[in-house]
C-alpha cells in the first residue's frame, strides 16, 4: 500500500501564531507531532479497514486457500490429505487435461486475432462520416451486452441440427444439414463464431475511441507529403493505436482462456470432449468428480499461464515505449 | 460457475457486497459463538426451532412441498421450516458441496440418489437408520428401490424423497399414422428398434424414438436396464473393474441400430428438454421416460400408451432413480426437528399428496393402497404400469466412483450416437477410462 494521504485537519487546538514560532516550547514539538501522527494513522486505518478486510477476505484468502488446496487430495466433503505435487504430476499425464489445454489454446488462437482484427476493420469503417453511423455503431455493440447464457440458449435454438433455423437456410441453399454444436469436428469453431458475434463489438468500441486520439495534424502532414490511404494506416494510424492493440490482445486473451459460461450452457464440454476448455475441466473436477484439489491444481496452471501472458505483453509494451522514447528524444 | 473464475479474476461488485456482508457476519459470528454456542438452533431460548430445507423443486413440485411445509408448521408450532434457500435440484450437488466446504449448510437437502454415495462421506450427514427402522410405517413396507437408494452398506443415510422408474411412452397418433401396432409387455429390444424404424418418417420429420446426447447421467441411466438384463453390472464384484465389459457391447449395439436406421432423435442440449419437446410436438413415436413426464404429456393433449421397457431375455427389468432427503448435522435440536419433519413427510397421508401433486410414485405399499392414490391411477393413463415396474426395478450402486463410470459410459454412448465409434471401440475406450478411475483408492 502506498503512503496514506495527508489528512486535512486542524493540527492543534491552541491557535498558533505563524509569525511567532518562538512562542512554542520546542522540546514538546516532536513528541506531540508523533502522537498526532499516530492518532491520525489510527483514524485512517479505521476508515480503510473495511475495504482492506474485504480485499483480504475475497482476493488474498481464496488465492492462498486454493494454492494450498492444489497440494491436497480434497473432495470438499471429507477431511483432506496432503499430497504435495501429486495433483500437478497427475495433470501432466491426464489426457483429459491435455485435451482441455489444446481446446483452450485453439479457441484463444482463433478468437483473439479474429476479434481484434475484425474490431479494427469495423472501427475503421465506422469512423467515417456515413449516414446512420450512430445506429451501426450501436448495432455492433448490442451483442456485447447480451449475457453469455442468453447467447448460448439463443444459438442452441438457431443451430439445432434437426429443427434449427440455420439448417433450414442451408437446406434452402441446397447445402446438406450440419451438426454444428453436436458435431465434434465443428463444435469448437461454432463456439468461436458465437463469441466473435458478441466479443467483436467490444473491440470496435475501444478502437473507435482510440481513433479519435490519432492526431489530425500528423495525418494532415502525411497527406501533404503525399501518403496514400494505405500509408496513412500503416505509418500513422496503426502505430498510434499500438498501446490499445496490446491492451485488447491482453484483455481478449484473458477472457478467451477463461471461457466457461457459454460452454456450460451450450455443450457441457461435449460432444466427446470437443469443447472441454480448462475452466470447464476445473469445474467438472471440483463439482462433478469430487476432486477439488485436482481442480485447484488445474486452476493454478491456468493462473500461471495468464500471468505469463500478462507479464510478456507488458514487457513488449515497455520495450516498445522505450524504443519510441529513444526515437523521439 | 463464478466460483471457479474468481480464483483468477477480480470479484464483481455484487460479490464484494455479498462478501462484505459475509465478513461482517463472520465477525459477528465469531464474537457471539464465544459466549452462546448453538444458540442459533432456537432450542436454548425455548422458542421454536428453525430448520433450513433446500427442496430443489420448481413449479408444481415447489407448490406441493410448500403446501406440505405449511401444514406441518401448523401441526408443529415448535418447528419452523425455512424453504427459501438452495437451488434447483440439477445444481444441488454443487451448492451442497460448496456449503459443506464452507461449514454453512442446510438441515435437509434434496440430493439425487446417484450423488448420495459421495455426499454421505461427509461426517455432517446424519445417519437415519434408527429413525427409519422405528417409524410408524415399517421399513420393509417401502419399495425395494427406494430402500436401496438410501442404504450405504448397512446404514440408512437419507430418506427416500421421490420414486420413479423408466418405461416407454408411445404416441398413439404416430403409431396409427405409420400403421404400426402398439407394443405389448414382454417385447424385446429388437422389436423396439424395428418399431422405431417403422415409425420414422423423414418427410414429416418424425422420429421413432429419442436419446439424450450430451453424455450426462440422463444419457447413461437408460443403458443400465439393458446391461443388467444381459447379466452385467455397473461395477464388478471387488470394485476394481466395470461390470459390463462383456455385456456392454451388445447393449451399445441397440443404440447403433437406432443410429443406423436414423430412427433416433439425438438431443444435443443439456437437460434433455428438447427431446421431450419433440415428443410433445407429436414428432416422436416412443420415448423412454419416467412418471414425472406424464403431467406434461397429458397437458399437451397427446393420446398415449405406456408399456414397460423391452428386454433381451423376456424377463421384465427397469431402472429406478430415487431422489433423497439428506439430513445434515447443525446441532441436536435441529437434527431432531429435521427428523420429525421427514418422518411426518414420509407417512402415507402426506406421501400421497406429494405423489399426486409432484409426480412421484408412492414410496410405500401402504401409500399405494390409499383411495387418493387409486383415484390418481384411474385418472392418469399408464401410471399403473410405472408402479408395476417397481417390482422389477433396480437402482445404481451407491459407490463413490460411480460418477467416473457414468462419465466414461456417457462418452461411449455419445460416440455411438454420433456414429464416431463402433460399440466395440467405444466400450474398450470406456473400460480403459472407468477402470483407471475405479482403481484410485477412495
């Protein structure tokens, strides 16, 4: 925690005369100051303690508790047994966890670049002065505010292999019916499609905001130098948007690695484990297989992966910033 | 579902508020418990004891249990029952596990029979052996599946809450449109698959039958009667191997025949709601289901007929999946109150009301002989068939490793349903997975 803010209080009840410091007894000053400061610190702590308690209770304790849990064989029902690193060793050999990791990585590798790329493209298009642009911007953002549960239910109806609207459209076009979420080869891609439908809107809004910060003077200067549309994008717009892009990549990666609710509503990890992602695997271990310790170990592997991604992107960003500072100074 | 995510993400505002309340409650609890432990059961103060009931019911089931609770409270002014907590029965296991881990659990919860073996490992679960064997209705008067579902070893770990069994419900209109005779008791699985094939009509989008396709317990428990009929079992004696290594393939062949004939609607969604909707819409000839589905079928004005499950051997056999009321220890006074309530609830006069209103089969033969039940049987076509199947119904074993076996077999059934594996391949993959899980010491 950083330093406590200096409170705005009257320092002493006895009125001080600023012009006459000699009126005070110098030997009393440090002791009184110390008591006062201690008193103020106590008051300040009293004010912040509810927040501190909540942060410790809701963030620090669960994180530490689940770390300890990951070293135990615990079913949450009977007393637990300390097993050291056994849960982690078992994870390394578990084909189910391997599949969950592969599914999650594939999902992330598809979702992050597609959502950020599509978001940028749409933002560039929507940044022009076209008629009804406000309406278009709203329409792209609307799916983002729909909860994952509602999205899942909605798409389950549309994509039902026998009675869904999607297959009747395909039928009308003369294409054979698809299994969608019930086909192990398609299910994960369909999930990526559903999240793109909702997640792209977020990237669009963030990029639209960032595009307002591209300095018009730079664009004008480049235009005068004869830069075309592509050169403007390549050398002016994209470099200005770089910090935002890093943020979006980080944000979308974290949300992709944590995807759960959509899977829970639509496929429950199936068919045949094709959509079992890491968080779903963790949930299944803890609450279906009574292996909470094992689930906690899987959660820690995920947390570590997220940490690596976060720190990595931060390093890239600070190197970039240093490079830019070096170039301009 | 948020609990897992919050390990790595920051809590939302609601969680913070809720957590704040919890923290304050914890602090208050800590200061109170020092001087008056156990005061919260109300008995120490001489006032009424309040117990918490997580009934997990919705719609008609909730109305039925709430009416019963209100009547109980009128007759027992010293006991109050709080029915406000808990979640729907489908998510109860997760909620109760979390509650047990947190040390703040209800007095009575509605637990599925297939989950009881794991929940009952908790030292907080109250042994009901004495209560059941000394109740006004003799324990042997309860149906065998109801008794088996709550018995672990030689101990009764819960009270039976709801009794059901599987049978085949046929849509007469679909049968007459296809010119197929209604099946009769004693039919075989071969006749079942042939009938399903003849009922299927691609042109009108009509399926012979349906099967839940997510691989969950609803996919799996329909398989056990086939396996039992062939002489197999869920877990082999000794508990280290599956009991259907030799019989499972033939059982899965039935599923494969249905898939090969394209006569089965595979419900891709969790919960199997869609499968029943297809039946209720008149687009499915036969559905394997329990008595709880009858109110909906009657409501949809479907002209239906109920037959027992087919078999290979000609001997009748089915599965019953009883649900339980499990009692947790929150101090002597509350356990006593919970026992009083359950003993009252299971008596024929109350049981019959619960059965008629919520769609259970009678827990005991004494309930079955009451005029109110006879009236219900007269009123509801096919209900008597479900009751009769209880005589030959078996239940899944109360084994803590059951969820693993179920998951492995669920994947095998789905692999066959989706045409991804042959029954032999699916079974060997299932055996490898389930046997590994069975050898883990528990």
